[in-house]
């Protein structure tokens, strides 16, 4: 009996392989953006750098993604506590907010073009388009994961199980990651 108790205790303290794999993936994404921001600084120091204000839509999208992170986290807590209605409503809201983030990013790109900042042009504008565009692509990957989570939420009978909690936790960790990543990227672009 003690042996099984010990083995349960040992497995309880270990990270799940899927969560570990997600963290490794997020680390590689972070390294890609670290390389982009490093290249940004090197190119900016070389001169011929256009100075411009980031569009307000980027700040609106920041509030949207922060709010979506809060709603998804509360959805996860509601799921673990067995509150089916709050879990589902907040997950749908998080999905909508994820799409709204991408929409406001798109509006920000249009605003950049309206002031003469293009993807192909001065390197300053190119970096902003590439960095924000790659991040938006990663948010869309998170939105896709939310679609799968929504299918599970509405197609399967509500039941709190270890497997479902793990799946939701994976989505939640990734969503918080893209949220914090955007805060880093926006702060970087403002301060540079």
C-alpha cells in the first residue's frame, strides 16, 4: 500500500508531458520574438528609422486581450468548481474577445497605412507589421484551440474530469502566454 501511495505522490509532483511540451513550444515562440526584437534594435541603431506613433487600436486590442485572459481564467475556475453556465458563457466571451483582438490589430494596420507606414517601406514600419502580424497569427492559433474547447464544452456532457481539466489548462496556459507576450511586444515597441 505504501508503494502505491509513494508512486501517486511522485506522479503528483511531476509536470504532465503535454504541459511540458506546451511550455517548450512557448519557449521557442518566445525565442523567435526575442530574435525579432533584437533585430529591431540593431536595425534601428543603423539609422534611417521612421518615427511614428502606434495607433490607438493597438492599445484597445491590449485591453481586449487582457480582458479575454481574465474571462478565460474565470471560465477555468468555474469549470473546476462545477459551474457549467459561467464556464460556457465566459469561454464564449473569451473566444469573441480573441477575435476582437485580431480585428483591432487589423484596424491598427489600416491606421498605420493611412499615415504612410507600410509593410514594404521604412524598416520601422516593416518591423511593427511583422511583429504584430506574427503575434496575431499566434493569437489565431489560440482562437483555434478555443474552438476545440468550445466544441468540448457544448457537445460533451458537462463533467469535470482530469483529462478535461488538463485540456482546458493547456488552452489557458497558451492564452495567458500570448497575452503576456503582447504586453512585452507592445511595451518594447513603445519604449524603442
